């Protein structure tokens, strides 16, 4: 029996090695991330099975040595043999003890490093990898399924033998065989999901397996730490340090169910595990799982097309006659993989952008300025320039500059799929092609128009011309698409030169301001001058109007004065003089020098402020003058 | 059913399913397939449907997308036009597999990436050769007659098609210029030129503003001066008329010139003293001479 168990251990070892190698090669060929991750698990299982097999052989040698020793002891009785050192007598046992003391912990440390490093590196690798297209998915599913069956059968057998015979060293390898089987089923399911259109499932499954590997590493580390503090009792068989409880639980979940049943029995005080329901569940669990799988397969017979969608129905890859396009609503079909439906949103408006890559953060900004980048990336497109071309005419042929300017445009394009068959069956990626066509038409349009024209007068018509050109080209290529809208939401010089364009606008404003200022000046000066001229004329007229009658009056008066003068020349003269003095000098300030000594020189300051002080000392003024 | 029978049934079903997967394959409407037996291509499947095969590794099925696939150059490549101007050109193309067996043989495992790499080499070569035959104005010009972009695309396509024909199992259906550009150093110079153009416009508008302002102001000044001069002239003429008309009445003064001068002097004195004036008089000035005389009236005669 012991020999048989060693054989089983050896078979497990080689099967795990073969499984790890072939699953890795197959996963690489089919580009399955989950498959490659599973091969790491099976590879680790091989290492563990190898160590446990080695340990199994050491224990076998020790058992034989013990038997041999017992035989010798019986035949010789108490002899000098017992006088020798025990260590010399039990070399195999010493080897086994040395192995358990040093090699097993060392291997467990290496195992931990492999598990942790593997989890880390696999996670990094998966982060960099995108969901690639699977190669030969059907072959991958078939072979992984067969691996799973082989591993499962062998694992079940080994686990049963280990449990029945109490062979603890057979248990780790058996657990990894079963785990490998379940994980191979996971790979089959993930490949099927990818084929069904859920392309990320393979990566997600691979990441989940990475997490499992990391947990396994954590468990190994905890086991190592606990081993240091474990009390050593002589004669007590040590637990295998490299054996994972987690792997054991995953590979033999029925153990968990049994434990749960025992816990329920204990908790409720009666044998729950003996109730009809529990027994029914135990018997029918496999059927229930099968039923579930059947229901899952049956569910693939129903298709519900959402509003705005159309689906292409294919049977064994061939379009189904008469039912090629499924409209919104419920439809029946054969189960996967016989029938397959590919959905397209035909009524939904789809869009893309030409000339820029939007930036969700900057889209929140309420002001869009030429001088501030408002997209994640803005492309400078070449546009013809009449200004440059005019400059070229004056240059020598070899020295001519390129007659171009650069322009940044933001052009959203909205479209609808009008012919789903043409869209799906003519091009591998019709959406991407439409973007290329639109970009090409924008480039073709810009190279033939002048920068200043497109930014001003030609702007309105540009959008419509572009829409028509993109539609024409799409029709020419039978793309099955209707271009609904092409917008010219943004068209301006690149950010680097945009301030100079704004400076031109500022200069135009400045020019207008200068002209308006001059017009204001003109508006002020001319009417004021007219008014002044008018005033002068009127003053002159007033002068004339005053002058003539005054002269006439003077004549009349003089005639009368002459008569009076002739009558009394002296009196007339004196009277006239005094009247004049009385009228004229009444308002004047007068200083009268009443002193007789007229030889004195008087200094009189006639400035107003001085005059005031003079007024203050008016009483004293005549005094010095008089003196 | 016993549990062992159930396990057998499940196992049997699984073996059937996985076996079917090994023996059958589908070719979709969008695909073509080549079946190889021990590595040798033995049959092509161009029609969609379910087909049978011997299991791997005896027979292997290579499935290809038969639809038109997009290709775009990775590199935005600089090249020379016939008039020695640098230009960056990137093209895209639509190609499809027309001979799957040839395609499988020419490219390792029928690798589409490998095929696109080969196609890129072909397209780049023909593109650069074609661009070198055309002047810059065929690519960019405000004059519609100069532009030959579509013709250039057709030239490149024709050359690529001829090269690819029969050699690679693929057909290039169409080709377009997706992007045109200038090298960074030239782009910077174009920016400088655009700035200079704008600066010229700025100066032009400023000059126009200044010039029109000066003209408007000068015109206003001229009009103002003209109006004022006219006003002065009119005023002077009217004053002269007034003086002339007044002079008719002054002839009366000739009858007694001494008296007239005396009265005019008095009038002038009165007018002069009306404004703020200060008189410094001595006691001899009449009527202030009365200040020194005795305050009595002259005796009656």
C-alpha cells in the first residue's frame, strides 16, 4: 500500500508538471491572461508536490530503518549495538528530522517569495496589458476543459486516498490538482465569456487569481511566523508548513459544508444534517447545479433588443435568411454557440471630434479664450494663406517661404448608422474609418481656403461643406452611415499666436477710438467757431447800432453846448469841468496832498494790499505829507 | 439516478462538449479561414458556416477578418516636395485579405500586425516618392486650380496597389492623406510670420486711426479758423460802416474845434475815471483848491 501511495504521489508530481507546462504554452498561444495565471498556480503545485514527495520518501526510509532495527534487536537481544549513539543508528530518521527542521522552512520561505513575487509581477503585467483578442479560443476551451477533467479525476482520487489512508503528505499535491481543475474551468468560462462579447472578463479573472495568489502568500507568511512560536511536543507530528489551508478549502469545499453542518448540529441541539431538507440538498446539489447551467444555456435563446438598437443574427456564423436584422423587442434564437447576435446602436446619435482631444476638467470652464488652451490636446492644421502667397511673389524662387498658416479647429461630428449590414460587414472598424475620413476631409478643405476667409466670411458655409463632403465620401465607401451634423464650434489661430490676433482687434478699436475723438473735436470746434464769428458780427452790429445814434446825439448836444458856451464861455467850461470831476472821480480813490511843502518826496505804494493798510492809517497819511 | 451515474453523465457531457470544440469550428460572415494539416494549407473557407476538422495538432484553423481593415501610419514623416520644401505627411489606408492562403504563408501565422508593418513600409516608400514629384502648392494653396491632393492620393494608391498585387494576398482599396504638417522649426517660423502679419495689421490700423484723426482735426481747425476769420471780417466791415455813418455827424465839431476838443477831453476824463483809479491831487487842483481858500463865497459884484 505504501509503495502504491508513493506511486500516486509521483503521478501527481508529473501530472502537475505536465499541466503547468502545457497550460502555460496553451495560454500563451491563445493569449489568455487567466490561463497564464492558472499555469503559475499549477507550477507552484508541482513544487509543493515535489517537496512532499521527497518528504514521503524520507519517511518511507525511516519506516524501513525502524523495521530493520526492530528485526535486528529481536535477533541479537541486548548487545553492543545499543551501546552506540542513537544518531548513528537512525540515519534515515536523522535525515528526515534535518529535512523537516531546515529544508521545509527554507522551502516555505522560497514558496512565500514565489507566491508574493508572482502575485506582484502578475498584477503589474496585467495592468500593462489590455484585453487582447484571443487566438484559437475554441481549442483553448477544449484543452483547458480536458485538463480540468484530468486534474479533477486524479485530484479526487488522490484526495480520497489521502483521507482514507491518513496520508497527510499526499494531501498538498491532491489539493493543488483539484484547485488546478477548478481554475481550468474558470479559464474555460472566461474564454467563453470573451467569445460571448465580454472581452474584459479574461483580464478580470486573471486579476482575481492574482488576489488569490497574494492571499495564499499571506497565509504562507502567517504560517511561517506561527511556526516560530509553536510549542514543540516530542512525538507530536508536525503539520506540513507548506500546506495551504486556503487551497485545501478551495479544492475541497465539501469539507467546509461538513464543518458547517457540524456547527449547525451543535448550535441547534439536534442533527440538522439528518433532516430531510439537508439530505435532499446533499443529494440534489449536483442536479441543481446542472439545472442552473441548463437555465443559463436556455437564457441564451432569448434576445431582448433595446430601443434604438438593431442586431445581426448569425447561425453558425452565417446570417439567418429572413431574420438577418433584429429590431427592438423580444426574439427567440438557438442557444449559444449555434446562434449569435451582434448588437448595434443604430438609432442612437454617435459622435466624435476632429482636431482636438477633449479635456473633461477644462470643459467645466465657463469662458473659452483663444489664448488659453481649452482641450487636452489641440492639433495645428495647415491652412492656405493669401498674405504669405502675396509675399512670395516678391521673393526669389529659392528663398520662398511656405505659404501657409496654422489653425486650430474643434469640429464635432454626429452620425447615425443607416445601414447596419454595411456598417458591420464591410469594415472591421467602421467608426474608426469614419473618423479618418472626417479628418481627411477637414484637412483637404483647409489646405484650399484662406485663413482669414475661413475665420470670417467662409465660416458659415464651411460646416455644411464639410458635412456634405464627409457624407459623400462615406457613401462612396458604402459605410452605411448618415452624417447628421458637423459643427465648427471652435476655429481660431494656435494659442501661441492668438494674442497677436487679439491685438489686431484691439488696434481696430483703437483706430475707431482715435477717429471718434477727432470727430468729437471737430464737432466741438466748428460750431463754437461759428458761434464766436456770429458773436463778433453781432458785436460789430451792436457797435454800429450804438455808434451812429450816439454820433447823432453828440452832434445835437454839441450844437446846444456850442450855444451855451458862446453865451458864457468861462462858466460853461468850469461847469463842465466840475460836473465831469463829480461824475467821473466820485468812484475813484483820491489822495490829496494838502501840504505846502511840496519839495518833499512821498513814496506811496498803490498796491491793493498796501492800499488797505494805507486806509487803516489814513489819518496819519496827511500828517507826514502835511509836514 | 445514482450519484456515480450522475457524475458519469456530467463527465460524458463535458467530454462531448470539449470534444466538439476540438472537432468543429465556425467561420463567421466577416471571416475567412485557412485549414492547415500538419502545417500545410489544405483548404480555404471563404463562406460562413459550421465546418469540421481534425483536432489540433493534426489540423489547425487560421481565421482572418475578411472585411476592410483600417491602417494608419505610426509615424508622421517628414519629406521633401519637388520645390524643396519640407512637409510632414501621414496617410491612412483601407486594406483587406483577398487570398487568405497567400496571406498565411507571407506573414507568420497570418499575423495582421506583421502584415501592417509590411504595408507601412510599402506605403511610406510610395508616399515619399510621390510627394517628391509634386510642388508644395499641390498640397496647400488658396488657389483651387493648384491643389492636387486627391490626384496625389490616387497616385500613391496606384503605386501601392501595383506593388502589393499578387505578393501579399492583400488588396489596398483606398488611401487618403490624413494629416499634413511642418517640422517644428518651420512651424515656429510660421508662428513668427503669422505674428509679424498681425503686427503689420496692428500698425496699419493704428496708422489709419492716427491719419484719419489728424485729417479730421485739421479739417475742423480749418473750418473753425475760416468761420472765425469770416466773423472778424464781417464784424470789421460792420464797424467800419458804423464809423462811416457816425462820421457824418462829427462835421459839426468843426464849427468850434477848441470847444469840441475840450468836451471830448472831459468825456475821456470821465470815462477814464470810471474804472478803478487812484487820484493823487494837490490842493491846487480845482475844486480841491477850495481846501486852502477861506470858506466864504466870493463877494457879490
